[in-house]
């Protein structure tokens, strides 16, 4: 039975979809968009989505954001070429996806910081693209053309701000490592201490948001050689507070709830996909949902799927 405790208290909405059936990949953006829009009343402040897909051999991507896109994105490809980086730039409203040779991405980011100091990096990696802005999910979805996006897996979030400002940078997903991202429903009580510890280790932060700390924690743990599942297990000991996390890596998708699990969550699995929603209504329009295995993820239990291991 799916628990209904505390479901009347709206505090952010999370969705996630991990495809097992390649025939659904062209529909990933559309399916995720509908799931996220259904969660609008849980978080009207900002919304965002991460799509994994479209990886090209030897290439990597950086998703950037600007409050002045007409100025910052104009002529960007030509300026990068002058600086020695051959890159394509695809503009999507206030964001742009810059693709270049994978071995040039670190240099690309350094050059972007110099020639476009006002832009912000939303995410980077071989396959991840992140789009997020202040506003309702339906407007964010339309603004970035999410319905037309294809991919292997993705996660989305609609935010009700409780502990930091309503800004683009404060919106979810948070990405603090290559092809890594996290969305979060809840609040951490020890994020300030963790942030100070990680800053001393050389990790930088863009916001005061506790969810960015959680994302950086997982990145730091995976940098030590852990996979996503192992990093999530460590979070149970090191992160204090209430949380439901949905996280993504280049090939993986994971879910974790804190030991009390007061934040709602429901999952569904068929031969075609694994889906997550803060509430069941986020899942009702998925294909084959009427015959899916439906369950509430257990407290303090790591759920982790990986395309690489299934291959």
C-alpha cells in the first residue's frame, strides 16, 4: 500500500524517468514534461529538467545560462574559434548548449568564464543538458522546447522555496560534476557544516541552497571511486534532515529517502521504464501504467539502476 502520510503538505515536486525501451527515447521529453506539469501545485516558484541523451563519440556539452542571452550568445561560436575551440552553440531561450571535443571541455569552461563572465554553467558532460528558470513548469517546458527532446533518462523538479532565494541558480536540478545532477524534496539541517568542509577541500558553490550541498557531496564521494549507489549509501550517515533525492549520472538513475521518509514518493516499473513521482498522479499518463508494478520506496534504502550494467 502507498502511504499517504503528509501528502497534504506541498513542498516541491520531483519526477524521474529511466527508459529501458529504446523505442520510447524520442518521447522522453514529452513524457517528463507531462509528469512535471502535473506537479505544478507543489512548487510554483521555479522549475527545471535534466535530459540525458544525444551523446556523440568524442564530444561533450556544456549548458550555459545568461540573463542577457541576446548579448552573451551572439557571436559566441566565432569567439570560441578565435580562442582555439571549435564548438557548436545551440541557443534555447536563456540557455545555450555548447558542444566541443570532450578533451577540450575544461579549456572551454575557462575560456567562457573569461569572455562571458556573466554566464553561469548549468551542467556539463557527455550527455546531460539542464534547463531551469523561475516560473511555472508549463512555461519552463514551453520556453526550452522540452517536449521535443529525446534521451535515455531524465529528472525534473518544481520548487517551493523554503530556505533560499527564488532565482535561476536556486532552481533544481543541481549539477556539481560531469554528467551528474540531483533534485531534492526536503531540507538538510547540517548543510552549512558540510559546505564549510567541502570549501576547505576546494569545492566551490554557486548558491546557499542546501540541495547544492547534497549534489556536491555525492560528486565528492564519486570522485573517490564510488558509484552512485555507494555514494547514496554514504549520504544516509553523513546528511542530516528530511530528504527525498532523485539523482542522475551519465548512465545511471538513483533514488534515496531519509530514514524517516516523511516526504512522499512513489515508483512504477514496467518492461519499458522505471518512473518516480512525488505523487502517483505524476505517473498516471505513462504508457502501460495500468499494469505497472507500483510501490513506495522504502526509507533509508538505495534504489539504483544503470544502463551500462544492463547492457
